[in-house]
């Protein structure tokens, strides 16, 4: 069965930058993130031998989520200069390896990945998403699994349930409750992973939790009721768009020889 390998380049770019030592070339230019990401791509290419592949990055500028919620990602500091200086060289290296590289304005890398993963699954193509972003667990199904090269973790449907206490189709509800500090999406105060999973196991969905909010006692119940107005927007913000009209299709993503 053919395989599509999608790499969340933005996720690994930051992780490589902070994990690698301060490597520099003879001209004194920083190279640590480039080195880390390229090594990871070579390893993935060797491990999966995919028929189709792409390394996906966030583009500069705002996305539709900024229109929905002006505070989206507002807490993030500017990208360090030493990382900014590595982006163009990294993109050039990725293309030189023969990898298709996608960087689409107005949307996030997650949305590009989600749309391509859905297209692949609809064509009976197995999809492997390499990422360190736990939000992408919502994409997992019988044809899509996640791989984190930093931790060697592989998540299929059973793995998502074991890790989060809820199945992939409830991950969006889960993060609407706990929030996403990385993207500055607030959750219900004092509601962590255990409470969110417990409520979803008990009530079945976020909509049912909202419908029974008056039955939930204690301080967390009060916090939930105070947060009810924001919950629909929170869920919308953490939902990966899987229906974008992209300028590329899975069939366009065959890797080329270096």
C-alpha cells in the first residue's frame, strides 16, 4: 500500500534549534537547526521509504485563526535571530534532498498536513505524520498515525486513547477543555488532562459536558460554567482544518533524487 510521509517542519525547527549545540560554519553563521532537521529528515526517509512526502512549514503572516481570536499565539516571543538566519538555508537544503517543501500563506502547517492526510486516507494511502505537536492526535485514524522522532513515540488509534484517555475524535474536545498554552488558547481553569478525560469518558462529548455543566460540582464546576461562553471558540481554534483548497495534491508530492 502506498505511503504519504508528512513532516511538521515548524515543530521540528524550534525543537532542533533548542536541542542542538550552538553549531556554526566557518563564516560564523548558525547551523544547528539546519543540521538537526536535515538529519531527522534523512532518518525518516530511510525508515519509511514513502511514495509521497512533504516537509510543511508555517508561512509568515497571520492566519484565519488570528481573525477569530486576536490573542491567538500573542504570547510568543519573536523568533530568535539565529533561528531566522537558518530558515532559508534549511529550505534550500530540504529541496536539495529532493523533498517537496510546502509553506502556504494564510493557513498553518497543521492545516496543510490535515488536508493532505484526509486526501490520502480517502485514496487508501497510508499516512505517517511526523510531529512533536500533540494537537495533531486529532488526525489519527485507521489510515493516519503520528511519529515523534524526538521521543520515538508512535501513536495509532489505540495509542491516542492510552496517552490521552480519549479517542482521536474527542481530542478537539479535550484541548478545548485543557487549553493549549503553546497557542495561547485558554482552557477551563484548574481542569487538567485527568479531569478533561474523566468528563469526556463520563459524558461522551464536549457538547454533553456543556449540557450537564450545572450538574458538575465543586470549584472546577464553577470554573466550567464561567468558561462556557469561550468553549465553542476554543474548540474552533484547536480544530485542524482538513478541507483546504490547496495548490498541491498528494499525487504532486513524489520525492525526487537528491
